[in-house]
C-alpha cells in the first residue's frame, strides 16, 4: 500500500533541502514506489511577505557580523516566545498554509525546518487533520526552541544534546529519539572510494594535497578574505573553492591572481569531499555530517551565530576540527595542518568516528512506521485517509 509524505523545508541555506532530499531518496530506496513524497519549500510556497523572502534574504540576515541575527536568535529561543510569534505568523499566513496542507494530502507531514512547526500544529488543529507531524532536527547542539513543538508526534534529533534540549522544551520523552543527521547516500558511497579515484573523476592533481573551501549552499561568511589570506601564503596545495549559489563570490575569486580553482554550486559534493585532504568551512551542520562520513578534517572559519555555535564546539572538542574565526588564523591553521600529515590523519580518524551513516535509513524507517500506524488506525476506524482529509478540507474552505 502506498504511503504519502509531505516534506517541508526551505532554501534558507542549502542544508534543509539536502537533508530532505537524503531522506526522500532513502524512502524510495527502501520502499520503492510505495513511498510518494511531495517536497515543498514551505516559506516560498506560502507566498506571504516576508516569509517568502526569507530564502533570498538569508545570506544578508546572517551577515553584518551576525549581530542582529544573534540577537534575534537568543531573544526568540524560548518556547513561550516561539508560540506567541508562531501564533501571529499563523494568523497572518493561515489561508495559504491551510491551502498548502489541503493540496498535499499525506499520511505524515515531515518538517526539516525550525520555522513552521508551531504554525503547522495550529493549522492541523484548526483543520481537524489527524495525520502526524514529524520534525527532523538539523542542528547538533544549539538547536533553537522552534524545532521542538510539543504537539509533534515524533521528533528525531542528530545528537543526545539536541534530544536533551527537546526534553527541556517540554517534548514528551516518548516522542523524541536520537537518529543522527540525514546525509545523502552519495557520501556513504564516496567514503568507500580510493581518494585517487575521486581525484581522477574530478580532474584534480594526484600528487598535491587538495584543500576544499566551502561556505554552505550560499557561500556565506568571509570566505573571500580567507581565500585571499591563504593564496597570499602560497600553500603547497591545490585550492578548490565551492562558492555555492553565491555568484558574486565566485566572480570575485575568479579575478584573483594565483592558482585557484573556483566552482559554483556543485551537485556532487561527495566526490569533492572525498578528493580533499582538508575542508575549510563554515560550521553548517549538513556539511559537518558529510565530512564525518568521508573522514575529512576541518578548519572552521565562521559559524552562523546561535544555531551553528554548538556545531563548532561539538567538532573541536572531539578533535576533528580547528576553530579559526579570523581569515589569517584560518590560513595559518591550514598551513600548519599541511605541514603535519600525522595530525591531519588523526583528525580525519576522529571525524570518521563521529559519522552516523545509518542515520538516514533509520529516519526513513521511523517515518514509514509513523505513516503505517496512522493509516492503519484510520482504516481500523473505517476512514479512508484521503477522504478524511478532503472532508476536513471542504469543511474549512471558509476558514
Ligand atoms: N552544497 C551542495 N553544493 C554546493 C554547496 C553546498 O550540495 O555547491 C550542500 C552541502 O553538501 C550541504 C548543504 O549544501 O549538504 C549545506 O548545508 P549546511 O548545513 O552545511 O549549510 P547551509 O547552507 O544550510 O547554511
């Protein structure tokens, strides 16, 4: 019997989509055409200003040295504040949100984003929908309170620390489980390749160390300054910068003198990571989880204040990365690690020990179970899942 899933994410950065894609692909790998998944950028789909502008504004919002973002993060990082703000957001955007839920009838709603969760539970209650809500949390330590709505039937966290945060936010203990970070299968496959094969595939030199520099999906933070600082020191390495969707950054870097390979948004990040000896990155949670799987040591040049601060602590305390928040520090850290292959190898082993390659399959199976239980209980009550949703949809057309 087919199960329907509504996956909600948003392109505020590249990580929410990457995680949703990883779980979608895993559901399809394990359950084949039995799993039908609708993927929606929920903030854009609402078509309500300012929510639909969030993906475009995100790079600027976390910029400006991150101070306004940090302030907003910590001031709103309480369940009571989240409930209040979400209630206002739901009042304002409920017509569009209700329409979206009616247009995509599903056995389970799955959120991969912190922002819509409380509003989703309000919408569900208002429409009389009975399908469960699952939240896949994507921050390792400092996950915002907005992830943890107490009305979700299932909350899957990447770490014990995130689970503890869920409990502190009042989520019942039987509704939260540690799953690990969802990661695309390509990273598991790449981890099994020889590094030389990945380099040959990408046309990279075999004999020189390869340094990969990335700023998440949007090429965020002072990446240009880090690259300039590094190029000025003439490191004995091949430098590859992945600028992601940040075209302005790619243009600036392509104009730099010196040996430097600049790529835009790449779809095969797994190959690039497998080919590299060292990753210089912002502390995005998905990038970290991917680097763990391929066993790649890291130098962090930046972290989005609030949600990514805990990621740095998590990796640095476990010896898999270095924190170098100024461009010169980042360049020096790279040079130092280039000259110490043994230290690099130890960091790589520690990174690999943090990998949770089974996480994505675990998450897919949990979601499937939730869908099966839900449609099973509805059938036991003699209700067809989608007839029930159509009925509630009709009843609420005037809401
Ligand atoms: N990514 C990608 N291609 C690129 C740049 C980034 O596929 O050219 C992916 C990367 O592999 C990771 C995600 O985008 O899965 C970035 O997520 P992260 O949580 O690290 O940072 P965010 O972009 O969400 O701030």
